[in-house]
C-alpha cells in the first residue's frame, strides 16, 4: 500500500515540469529548446513542402484522416512482404491478410490490440518501420486532435495539423523516448539487431531467448500510451520490464502525456480568463502570473473528477487482488502474497494492481500481469475503466471524452436547477447536445453490439476459452479494449481468427475516428459562438462541486449502459466464487 | 481532384519521412548508443560459464535437477527444451505468456493441485501450510526469473538432502542472492533463481 502511495506522489512531482513543457509546445510559447528545435521543425516543413497556415476544422480533420490513411497503406504493405525485406534475422514469414488488417488498424488507432505474438510474427524491420513508427504517429495524432479541440472550445483558431503533429514528435516524443530507452537498456532491456539465441543450460538442456530492438519500442510504447509489446506477454516479460525501476519508469512514461493534456487545457482556459480580464480593463495586479497557476480552476475540476474515478478503481483492484485466488485457496495454500497467478514475483500485488489500473485508465494497454487471471472484481476494474474511457484516457483523447462529459454534466445540471447551460463562456445548444449524445452513444454501441453478435455467432463463441461467466467477460473485455483504443486483453481469448480480426478491427476504427470527427465538430461549433458574460444564472464549472457532479454523471452513464453486461460477467463470477 | 492529389502527395511524402525518422533513425541511434554505453545489457545480459553462455540474468529456466532450486510453473517451460522434445515437435518455438485460466476455471484448480502434489513429492519435509503461493502459480510471462524468499527457503531441506552442503551454507547462498525492496518501499523481496542456481552449482562442483 505504501509503495502505491509513494509511486503516485512521485509521479505527480515528475509529471509537473513535463506538463508545463507540453503546454509550451501546444501554445507555441517560448521554451528553452526553441533555438535548436525551431530550426529542426522548419527544416521538416520545408523538406516535406508543408503549408503551416491555420486550418479550419474540416481541413484539420481531413488532413488527420489522410495522413493516417497513408500510414495504414504503407504499414500494411510492409507487413504483407516482410519476409523478403532486410532486418529479418529470425526468418519470420509474411503476415496474412486479416491479421495484417487488424494489426495495422490496431496500431494506427493507438489501440495496440495484438492478435499476434511478436516473437513469431514480426521481423525486426516491421517492429521498427511499422510498429515503432505508428506508435509515434498515432500518439501524435491523438495529441493534435486534442490540441485542436481545446483551441476550439476556447474560441481560438484550430491551428495546423502538421505543425501540432511535428512539434509533439520532435520536441517531446523523440527525445524522451531516447532518454527512457537508454534507462531501460541500463536496467537490462535488450537493444540489438542480433537474432534470438539459444543457450545450453547447466542442466544440459537448451533454452531459446528472445532478442531484438526491444528498448526502442518499449519507451515509445509507454510515452505514446500505445501498449503493444515486442513480445507476446508484453511488459510482464523480464526482457521488456526487468526490474522494479523499469516498472515505475514505464508507469510514469504512460502517465505523462494524458496528464499533461489536462494540465494544458487548464492553463489555456486560465489564459483566456486572463485575457478577458485585461480586455475588461481590470487591475492587472489582481491576476496571478500563469507560472504560479497549478492547474487552472477549469482544469482542476476535470483533473479532480478523473483522479477520484482513478483512485476508486485502484483501491477496488488492489483489495480484490490482495484477497487471493479462489482456485489456489481451494488447494489449501495460504496466500499471504495475494493472487499470484499470472503475476510476476518482482512486482507483487501492489505494483501489478497499480499497473493494471493505470494502463486501462490512461488507455495504454500494456500489461505487467495477465488480466485474464485477475480475480473477478480485480478484473472488473480495468474493464470498467475502458468502458468509461475518461479516466485520464490515452494521449489526448481521454481529455476529449471528458470534455464531452463536461458538456453533458453542464446540460443535466442546467436542466435540474434552471440555469442556462454554458461551458467556458460558450452557450451549449441543441446542435452541440445532439453531437455530444451521438459521441457518447458510439462507445457502448460498439462494445455491447459486437459482444452480442459474438455470443450468438459460432465463430465468436469458438474464441472463448474460459467456461462460465468469465467467458462473457473475455468477450466484453476484447471489445471494450478495442472501442476504447486501449489494447490490453483477456489474453486467453483465441482471437487470431477471421471473425475476431475483422470485428475488433471495425470497433477500433470507429471507436477512434468517429469520436474524433464528432468531437472536433462540436469544438468548431463552440468556436464560432460569441462569448457570453458570466451572470448570476451561470453554472460555475470551476468548483469542487462540479468535479463531484462530473464523477456522478460518468458513473450514472456507465451504470445505465454497462451494468447489465457487468452483472452477467465479472459480478456474477465474483458472486459464484463467494467474494 | 487536383487539390486532393496535391494533399495526398504531401501526406504520403510526410508518411515516408516519419517512417524514416521515427521508424529507422531513432531505433538505430538508440541501438548504437546503447551498444556503446551498455554493451552487456543491450545484448541480453548473458551469463557465461567457462566461456559458454548458459543463461540470461533476466530469464528464468525450467530447472528440474533435485540439487537445484526450482522456478515457478510456466505455460511454456521457460522456452527450455531437450533435443528429443525439439525433434518430436513437442517444443513449438519461442513464446511467452500464461495459460490465462480465470479463477473460476476448473482447469486452474486442477493444474494447481497437480503442482502442489509434485512439489510435496519433491519436498517431503514441507507441510501444505508452508507452501508459498508463488511457487505453485504460473507467472504472467512464463519467464519469471524470481521466486519469493519463502519459496526458496522451503526448498532448502531438499537441497541439503541431495548435496553435501549444510543448511547454513544453502541459506547463506539464498541470502546472498536476495534482492531487497528499493529504499525499503518499492518492489518486493525476491530471489533470482538463475543467479542462485549458478552459485549453488559452483559450490557443488556441477560446473
């Protein structure tokens, strides 16, 4: 328990300076890297003949989709012909059609759901040119969409997709991946182009050991909230995550970008408030300098709501795992260590449950223990957090979802107490509400719709490997993970079949792009509205009360949509096991 | 249409550029740097005995010799195999992961009951109550090189019975290979079985 608290406190201390840095990147404020990085960025714009003028929302969205489409095209081709290309020392064959389709969608949408096992399905070239490249670009895409949405909400121009995209890669993702990667190598993660090797053990047997450019993939996997492992068992393997130091480093790496997005939003909202005060001719001395603002009051509401949701999940997961595994208890074993099935000794229950909650809250999808073997209630937490999809969320998109919930919360509260629904000085009207409702319905529709199909169709049922209620949990988990663009899995599911590859591919695609398009449409519609002045009728959104309201809105919405499914899956399993 | 083609061209060239920068230059640069500064770790932290590589520090092995400490059960036997198993196709190639049995799956209870029985047969002096849960459950990766300190201690009697070493000597070997929590807070107390067994093998003259 103590180490969870210490890890989280330490994370806050470490994330803060990065958050300020990301805020500077987003708003193009001066920062210490400008003398070098400005030249690098200008070089990239010139080299690729990029027009850096502002885009309207339609152009922004089209450019985003077009760039992603090109990457899908290039990536798909490489996977299909990887066997004849270079850097294939382990002699890996080409990937088949449906699996390539699934893999490419999965990595382009920042999901990283893996229906393949890295050891046997990807050449080193594919790992680098396709997987690592997409880990950078999908994270940058999510961040860019989020930056545009924040600007729209605050009534600013949306900016330029290529500029946002390039700046986050050159100024944050690339240098940080290098530093994190180097620390990982120091701790024992391999980084080489040599093939897998075989050793003769002291008992006279043989052992195959995996190798490759693992550290390079490992660092961006977490920084970009991607989550797809180099090896089948992901960050639970000692080759990807050998020590407690790498584990904590990976935890921090996946928290930085999502948390920074909330911070950036808070600061930009504060800046707007600041500007308005100056326009109104208020005394400047009463306004705090931005440097001394921690989160900004609007950012604080969202951050608090996310943190409360996160902590509730974490406590439930840690408690459930500490109770131990019923199958172990049935054999008369005393479980002082908690549920160790599917967990690594070096992480234990504390770091495993923390990692599980963080990876599904920040929708990374990397795992340091096998989620399929979690206790029913311990496994419900990652499932629920992916269904909510707003507990910090992946690079950028988590904040975007939370902003949609904020609009809905404002609307519901407005109706209840008779205030005009407005958010960040913008009136919320019919058009925005229709889009927000549409946006929020897509997620459960994808999860529940596809789950329903899977338990009817024989091709879906064949994938289920655990009997009883847990079988339904496996299906729900797979589609929640796809729709939330998380990528972790109840890995028991036999998912490399045509049915699963296609259905999850579709869920990932719509879960990602439909949401982004609708969210930017809402941002555009708010951007065009004239700011209204605060009056007695305004519902304040920068208060603790609003944060609590937001938590309840998220939970109520989740309960209305997902409770029946959860009751048939993890809750029923928990009740049968008597927990 | 012309406008679209122009935009497509920009996006496509940009994609190729990103492939080169993020997918090639970055991993190659990291490879070069880590090969220079952390050569051993970057190549897999291999452990050599008499000039031959016998293990990697971070990958567990399927130890079965009764004189050595045993690891946790693994769905893939730690990718350890004999020549016969390779020829008969029993060894299916490099892999990682677990059986992914849910707590409610009867197969899990059965597998653990088999493990408990095997463990009690191998270590007849150990009582059921004293078996720590990690030694009869499979790890997530199937490659876990660690066991808990208790799981090492319960195997001491068997090692002593099968070798010339005394109780104290074996326990001091365990203590030597125990990795403690960092700052007393982060991580767990654990024993690296690969390193421990290499020390033990040297003591008993196996290598």
